[in-house]
C-alpha cells in the first residue's frame, strides 16, 4: 500500500460470535481513540462507512454448536460485500471490530477480489488462538473460534455464504503468536498444513525473522495479504481490553516491529482490528494501542511519536 491509497473504515459492532458482551463497543472505542485522524495525519484519504447493522438472517436457524448463527451470518454477508466493494474500488478496507467472527466476512470479501484479479490471497493471523474449530470440534460453540476454518472451507456448517465462493488455501494462512489451541483444533491445523508460529517460535527465532519469511512467501507468490490483528495477540499486561486473555503474548515492541515490517513491505491489502472489549479495558489503553499499531502499519515511524504524559 502507498500513501496515495484511500482507506475505508468499516465498523462491525458484532459481539454475538464471542459469547460475551462488550465487543460491540469496539468500533466506537477505536474511533474515540482517533483511528481516522491517525490515518489522515499520515496523508491518507479516509472514508468512514459507519457501522454495519444488518438484521438477523431469517433463512438460517439457530444451531446449538454454532451460537447466534443468524446474527453472525447476517454480519458475515454484509462484511463480505462491504470489504469486496472497498477493495474493488481501490481502497484499503480496515475492519473495526467487533469479535473475530467478522473475519469470516472480511477474508471472504478479499478472496473474491483476489480471484477476480488473478492473485492468491494470503492471511497473516496475529492471535493467541488458531480459530480453526468447526461446530463439531468447538468446546464452546462460539463462532469467533471458527473463522479460519470457515474461510478455508473447512467449516461449512450452514449456507452463510455460497459454497462455491473463493476460499483461502490453508497453506497460505500464517498464524503468529499462537498460545492456546484446542486438541481437535490442533489436529485440524496439522492436517491442513496451516503455518503456525507460536510464542516459542517467536522466542527462539525472533519476530523479525519470522515476518521476513512470511513476507518473502507472499512476495514470491505475487499474493494479496490480509492482516487480522486480535487484541489478545498482545500480552494482557500490554492490552487488557479483551475477553480472551492468554498470558505470555507479544510485547509492545514486537507488535510494532511486525507492523513496521508490514508497512515496509508494501504488501498489505486489508486489515482487521478485532476483539477489543472496552468494558474490560483500562481507560482506553488497549484502544489507543490498537490505533498506534494500525498507524505503524500505515507508515508511522518511531520518530513521529510524541512523549505521552503518564
């Protein structure tokens, strides 16, 4: 992406995929934390499309192992269309979440565009969790644990989107920061050859080396790259505003290095910011950090950062 690009902000006040309240306030918190102005200050033209508010899908019934399916499905359909429309007109879609089930729609929309332009889609999944469950393997039935399996075509549990839609090859999914995986999910990840770099890999190899390997693969494939950033990728001491905290996450500097390398690569086509729960946050700290990280991805440098009062 270049600074001549437009950015489209798409608010997704979706919390039904997570099993608890709070994520629906995420888009508002990101806006209050200044995400639009941060991008404008970097020289981008920003269009804020407001929040999606689709009615529940009346063609789908509730499933015990896929909770709140009609609501999540309706959002997925709306997100897919909004993401596709934004990227098709040359803009960079930035999804303001909202729980991680929103990626069922954003990645599917990007996959549709990628197919049309004849390029593969790669996904960088920055998260504590692999989110590769299907209803039959999910311990909770919460759909925010299923989006990767869904957009890879491994969780076709309901006609949420057309079955003949473009899918993401699981070998083109790179999961970084993983530290909580269910037993059946672990088997599915291995069988589908998803690329997983857990926190031990980060400790041993360093985040820079891992990201350069991912970016080299993207570049060699001439692929589009979708980045999905979950608040719980970060250590809870850094960003407490999330309902799925797992100790031992990425540091502030590791996360910024990822974003800086992504910007330097010029390969990023779209971005999710997900699982921000302001109800659990500390005076907006996690929202500000997510905005800071997004700004790094779009070109903010360390020399641009003012000192903040404690």
